[in-house]
C-alpha cells in the first residue's frame, strides 16, 4: 500500500518544481496596439532603469513594476509612431555620438567604462543602443514635424546678454513634469507627488510621475544658466537652498517641479554671438519638448493598451 504521507510530499515537491520553472516562462502582460510586453521585458526594463538611477533599488516591487511598465508602454507608443516614417535598427553613424553624450551625462568617461558598468546589471550594450536610437529618432522626428512652429525672438534674447565680465550663475537642476488635471484631481496628484518626494526622494518620484523624457534619468536635466530660465522660475529657485525643490509651477498644459542639485558662479567674458547661439538652441529645445509632450499625449490617446 502506497504511503499517503509520501504521496503528499511528492506532490508538494512537484508543485514547487513547476513554480520554479514558471519563473523562466514568458507571459504576455500588456499589448500596445500589436506590440507586446512580457514579464521578461518588464524585468529587463527594471534592470535598465535601476542602472540609470540606483536609488530605484529603494522602492518596493509594486512601484518598481509600475515605473517599468509605464516606461515600456511609452517606448512602444514611440516605436509605433516612428516606424510609420523611419526604419529602426539601421547602422547610423550619428548614434555613436548620441550614445557618447548619453554616457557622459551619466558621468562615464568612455564607452568601455559604461559597457563594464551595465554588464553588472546583466544588460547588453546593443540593447541600450536600441533604446538610445529610439529616443534619438523621436527627437529627430519631433524636430522635423514642428520646427516651423518654433518661434525665437532674437531681440528679446539679446537683451538677456551683456557683453562684459559678469558673475554667471548656473543651477544643476532636476525636474518632475506632470499633466494638469481638473482642480480636484490636480490637488490629489500634487499631494501624492509631494508625499512621494518625502518618502522615496525626488529622483524616484520623477521616475514614477514625470511625463518628461528625463524621467528615466531620475529627472536630471543638467546645468542650466540662470539667464536661460524664465523670470518666474528664477524668482522661485533663487529662494531655495541646494537640495530643495520648488512648488509646482504652471507651464501651459503641464506643471513642473524643479529641484536644485547644485549651484555654481563663474566669472566669464561673454561673447555676444556665442551666447546668443546657445540661447537660441536652449529656447528651441524647450519649445520642441513641449511639442513632443503634446504629440505623445495625442498618439497615446489613439493607441489601444490592453492588460492581460
């Protein structure tokens, strides 16, 4: 007669073995139009995002999954739009330059140093290159589509520049940009963002809530000269100490929260033409970023997103 206790243990062991094997199985979790997102995609995206922002390790799995899913959905929507006009995955000479700018922004001296770093997270440089290509092509697409709608008031910019030795203040900034809602929902969203900034930090909150492309980099936007900022923003950030952030600032259809990571003052001899060129590029990019958000939100509404 077969021992019932033995059978019970046998079946438990079989179930545990099946469960362990299922961890390596691929499950369809989301579908964006015809583009699929699997459990493997989400795990890989989590590694990628943590590599860009180590502070994400402090988040619980639920929040980390949410960030990774939103990031992948955003990427899929961009790919769907881009493949209407471009063929991705082609050899592009300019991609190396864009990749170099990317890893230098993260603080790496060269490609080898960056490659060794991402290897620690079980990431392949070819996969990172694909992600950089998507973002680079998206920026190229937005420029081609909206460049004629960019308006630059050169005379106004010239007034910001003084051709003499001045104390030039710059701010190392991070941002959280979020879409404005009806008043009751806006208050709730702002309260959630503020609570998360206190609980999990500004960078992680940017990953969680920001709709800007800087969200993958913990909201970091780099050094910005004071003269490049609007008077409203300058007045607000001048009151802050390093490590502090502004209250939400309304910028059209969105709101922005800025954090001062660092401040520096440089005494420089201003070259009028060089400064004007820099201001034109900055203002152009700022306007293109707005068009990018508007266009992305429109095509997102048109996309079919299903959860399985």
